């Protein structure tokens, strides 16, 4: 009995000490995370340093971020490396680790490619794709038996204009060379006053020939910050199989009656670049293109808008969005919400919403009814107040 008593007593003391050790560890982690959340990174680092190598994954992530926030990327890389080299790493770990690497571009790219191959975690809120939306669709009074599409609302000072694409007027195609034929209708850009209270549109007026041409023009987008007007236009160059190449053009909107639009530097000869969409806050121009290096068909890209109407390097939006089929008509709302149309297995265009996770990773969902009908659904737009939109 005495031996059993010593045994039970020893177990009790061990459990008590183990419990106190765990409690102290948890308190240290809680305080370290507290200082991290409140942006006191140096104090957070001192707390994390008191932990052993068995630091929990979430604490290790914050530990690495703390070093990164004070500019010590080498320490951040060292702290996060055990996690990214384990089987417990997630997409964000690879992206963050890649951002900490400063001296090895090939290694940085290796971890970015790992991130592209991993599935992203499901959203906490998973919106149902079959539920009805609270929005109602209204057939605008400017619609005809022809096609009208690509509606975009330009709110410039005291004037609100609806910009849209409509079948070309005869006044623009009189100079069209006889050798150029099109099996499809050719479209130009129009603008009209829009009454948001009654959802009425005045009769549209075609833009002058500085914007419109004898070839295809539209759809368009507008950058409020530099008053730059971007739109799709036929370049006059030929692609394969005698198809006309579509490019992006721009001009200062206040000079549309004086100047002719200029092609953007991101256009690529032999491939189409079209469907511009400006994200004004993060200074990006989104577009669709069939250029090499994509996932097939038309892919979505973005490019940084730089000073003096120059641009960075086009970035493919990645495999969460782009497929071997076509992805077209991007529209960006509030930086991280991207609406676009993708070709379905049945061959129709369906509207989708992609929510940015990090870098070029997205949570993609079909838009609910009534936005997706039985036929093609595309060229989506929302106003800033989410009061109304166009498609």
C-alpha cells in the first residue's frame, strides 16, 4: 500500500507540474499574440523568443510576421521555414515565406508556385448559389432588337453619364474598306444621361471619332484619379485566320473632342487585349487577353497603373479564376471583389464573383439568380453605393 501511495503521489505532482507548465506556456503565447495584434512587435518578439521550438503554428506565423513588420526579413524567413517545410503549411504560409526571401529569386518563385498548386481553404461564409437575390432586373428603355452591352457609369463632377456599346452607326462605316468584311455586327461607344431615381436613360449619342472608329470600339472604363478613359478597339492588325486584333486604347477624357486615343504599351502583337476595368484604389487596370503564358482561351490579367500613363508588367490572375476556356469582362468593386464572366461547359457565359484571398488566389462563386439567366450573362457593373448596377 505504501508503494502505491508513493506512485499516486508522484503522478499527482507530475500532472500538477505539467499543468502549470502548459498554463504558463499558454499565457506566454496569449501575451505574445496580444502584443502582435496591437502592433507592439518588439515586445511580441521577446515573448515569442521565450518559447521553445514546439511553438504552435499560429504563434509561429505571428512570430515571423513580427520580424517582417520591423524589417528583419531574414529572421522572419528563418522562423517560418520549419512550418513551410512541414506538411501543415497552407497557401498563405508559402506566399508570406516567399515575401521574406530577398536574395534568391528562384527560391522565391519556387514557393510562389507551391502556393499556386495548393487549394485555398473554403470561405467561412459560403454563399449559396441557388438562392434568390434581393435585386430586381429592369429592362432599360434604350434597349433595342440589336445588342447593347458593356454599360459603365461615369460620374464626372455634376454630370452622370452611362457609357455603353451599341451597333455602329452608318456615319462611322462609310470609310470602311470593301475588302474588310465581318460576319458579326460592329459596335461603337455611346454615352447618355442616366436618371438613377427612375432608372431611365436619355437617347444615346455616339462619341466623336477620337474615340470611335470604323472598326470595333468598346467596352470602356474610366480612371477618376487621372481622368483617363480606357476602351477596347480594333487595332487594324490581323491575327491568325484573318481575325482583326483587339487592343486597349486610352485618352484624357477632358480632351475627347480634340485628340485621338493612343494604344497602350501592354498590347501584344498577334494577340488580343480587351475589356478594361479600372481598380482606382489599388491603381490597377484589369483586362482579358489570349496572350501566351495563360491557362488557355481568354484569361484575366491585371497591370499596375504607373505615373504618366505608363504600366507595370501584366500579371495573370491565376488558376482559381482562369481555365482552358474563356474568362472575360472583368469588373472590380472595392479592390478585392472581382466580377467576371466565364464560359460554361454548355458554351454560355456565366457571371461569377471572385473574392481576393492573397496575391493571385481567389474564392470563386457563381452569382445567384436573377443575375445568371439561361443564356449569356456578362459585362457586370455596380455603383459605389450598391444601389444599382448594369449587366
